[in-house]
């Protein structure tokens, strides 16, 4: 535990030394691939919505350009030629342009948000459904689990890709082109100035937005490390205090906080850097244009309307230009997120059922391991394991921690498949059986019972969704849970799980036993709890387990001597192999046997495993 905490800080320090900002970079080819896929998957479904939104955006762009355009008749007609009748028309036109812009802006925003929300909801559903099809092995790899957790937030990437593409092309690009067109139309000569100024400004904006992206990414990582550090310190506070780790942790977190603070300051400096730059260039341009207009008006008697229209275009073009300059970095970020979603969605569900897989037919529920080899990675965990768990009997797995007992249990529901050898249930090789039918015949009680969000009744019903309330109550009675359930304020409807009532370890155990009982499956896989239950709880849990075990084929990782003694068969495991097999009497008397030695060490040494 301590080690895990320290590792965290070590990582934090490593990050400080060499910020890894390259990791999520993405080349233009990858952007195109993801872009095409996002558009292909979503464009068609929302073709109408997007069409209306695009129409609205074009209206926004056109009315923006229109405002610049009408400057010329305003200035020339009203101020220069002093024609009142023109004014009315122009004012009306401006009014209309504002109204059109307002409504079009409203509708495009509402439509795009609605489509965006629909995209997010759809991908969340798709992701969740897909995650369920992935094997247990996928989730036990740390990286995959991390991806799975983070990914539901990244769905917004797909929406952002769509919105960015649409708004940037239909609004910003068009506005920019219309305004530019107006500039050239009003004064081709002055437009040359624009073509000189614009590219460097555009490039500067783009550069700044890229720098910003790198620094922002570092800041996000640093901030999450600060939060993580605090959280871990709080969770491990007793260890922190017991080992007097405070000064060391304090020093480390201070370093992180300072780094995060500096990074935030840099973000502000960089993002505000374009302020003075743009103002200087704009000031220069606007002053120059005015000087030029004044000169022409005074000395050449040219009405200044065209120049006004030009200046307004120039000013209005700034916003779309700024957004277009940021487009690439924003698109990259959205694409990185979207790509993560696709990586997960494209992940093949490992261990699909074979095409010819049949449903399991259970008669006696006899389980046989025949020459089973297994490895999670490269290291062999099970080596030629063979044994039989007879139907209707209890088979206890015992042996030191790490011997492979849990792995044996994990192979029966096919959380993993053996690398070699086979497992049979009533003579049927389970690799040729549909996983669904296999698991329907199994019930599982883990060492640490897991309760889901919902009521007590819901939690028991997960054992068999079509169980009636009466069956649930019956199972709860058999599991010695009914009385404490009734003592809760809302009885069976009392909420449990993350936000529910706090139940004791023993009570949670009994609920999970009730869940297994209601399933009424012929095979029970059981990892006995070793956590310190108080004596009363332990007695209740034991009685509940006895109930659950009777008449079933039970494979139990036994931690209690009483379970082992009563088991019809004991499989003693060591280093992934079955080293002894028999019942308590025969094994206890075998000279020099592992079981005899463990037994002599007395309780609870039958199994050295107290983890999980
Ligand atoms: P036991 O239940 O007897 O303590 P396990 O079956 O849990 O033994 O573990 C056997 C070996 O497999 C151990 O060396 C353990 O570290 C390893 N192991 C268990 N689960 C995994 C996993 N998900 N990924 C990689 N190795 C694992």
C-alpha cells in the first residue's frame, strides 16, 4: 500500500522533469481518418438537423457581411450626400440583418446542441454495451480499465468534431470569405494592405494557440496529480501518520502545487499575448486606412463610404479569423478524444462463443479439469491441473497464497480460457458451450461481496431477474438476512450500494449469499470470506453458506477449517499444481504432506490466503 502511494509521487516527479506532451499528438492523416469516420457515422443520421443548422449559419455569415456592406450607402447617402429617404431603407435593412442574425444564431445553436446531446447519449450507450462484451481479462489490465473509465467523458470529442467542422466551414469560413469579398469590392487597392497584414497575424494566432495547447495539457496533468495526491493522502492517512510521512509528502505536494501554479500563470501569459499584438497591428491598419480615406476625401473628393465599409469588414473578419486559426488545435483535441472512443469500440470481444456452441445441459453438475494449463501473461499460473468436483458434493481448494486457487475458480465461468487442457461439466467441454448458458448454471459468492446501486430487493434479484418477491424473501430467509433486512427503515426497499445504507461486512455477505440462492443454480463457486467478521456475524454467514451449499456442486476456496473438514474432497494446490487430493482424514495423516503440515500449523493456516 505504502509502495503504491510512493510510486504515485515518483511518477509526479518524473513528470516534472520531462513533461510528456507528445503522447496525444496526432498527424494529419489520422485526423482525416477519424474525421471521415465521425462524419460518416453521424452525418447521415442527422442530415436534416445539420442542413437546417448549416442554413442558419450561412444566414449568420451573410448578415454579418451585410452589415459591413451597408456601411457604404449609409456613410455616402446619409452623411455625405445627406439623402434622408435612403436612410430609412438602410436602417430597415440593418434592423432586418440583426434580426435574421439573432434568430439564425439561436436556431443553429439549439439544433447543434440537440444533435450533440443525441450523439453523446448514443455513443455512451454503444460504449457501455460494448464494454459488457469485453472479457474479464480486458478489465484486469490496468491500462484498459483506465481507458474504460476515462472514455465515457471523451464521447464529447465526437460531438465536438462534428460541430467544429460545421460551424467553422458554414459560419467562420463563409463570413471570412464574404467579408474579404466586400473588402475587395469596396477598395481593391486597400485590400492589398489586408493581404500583407493578415497572413502574419493569422500565423501568430495559430502559433499562440499551439503553445497554449501544450501548456494547457501540462497544466491539466499537474492539476490532476495535485488532486490525486491529496485524495491518496486522505485515504491512507493512518499510514501517513503511522510512518510519519507528513514532512516528505508535504515537500512533494508543495513542489507539485508550485509547478501547477506556474503552469497556470504561463497559460495566462501566453493566451493574453495576442492582445497587444493584435491591437498594435489593428491600430496601425485602422489608422492607416483612415488616413488614406481622409486624404482621398479631402484632396480627391472621393466619398468615404467605401473605406468605412472596408474597415468594418476588416474588424468583423477578426473573430472568424481567430476561430479559424484555432481550428486545427481544437480539431486535433476533439479527434484525439474521438479516436479513443473508436479504439475501444473497435476492440474485438475476445473469447467469442464458437459458432457451433451449444447450450449446457446439466444432469449431475460434475466438473472435471483435465490437464489444464493457464497463464495470465507469460508466467505459468496453472500447470497441468486435473481434478474432479463430483456432482452435489463440496470440493475445497486449499493451499498457500498465489497457488492458483482463484484462477481455478475464474476458469469455470470462462472469465478466462485455459491455454491447454479442457474443463468439462457433465462431460461437455465448456469451451464448446455458450457462455450465457454456462453462467446461468453457476452462482458465485466472492470474498468481498459487491452491492450495486439500488434497493436490497434489486440486489438480490440480480441473481435471477424473473424471481418473484416471495422467492426473494425466501432466499433472504435461507441466507439469514430476512431479519436484519426487516429491521431497516424501508425493509427490502432500503437503498444500498454507493449511496445507500451502511451494512456490516457480515450483512453484505449474507445479501450476496441470498443473491446466489435466488439464482438456484446447480453449481456454486465460493471464495470464503476471511475478513474479520464478528463471531455472531460469522455464525450467521456460516449458516447461510451451509444452506447455499446443500445439494449443490460446490467448489470453494476454503479459508475455514470447518469448511475443509466437511468437504467431501480437498484439492491441495501449490505453485499452480495439484499436489495432494483426498479428504481431511486421509490427507491429515499422510506423512510429510503439505496438507498435514498446514493442518498442524492449526487454524487458519489451511490457506495462507487472506487477500482479495
Ligand atoms: P490464489 O487464489 O491461490 O492466491 P491466484 O489464482 O489468485 O492464487 O494467483 C495465482 C498467480 O496468478 C499469482 O502469482 C498471481 O499473482 C497471478 N495472478 C492472479 N490474477 C492475475 C491477473 N489478473 N493478472 C495477472 N496475474 C494474476
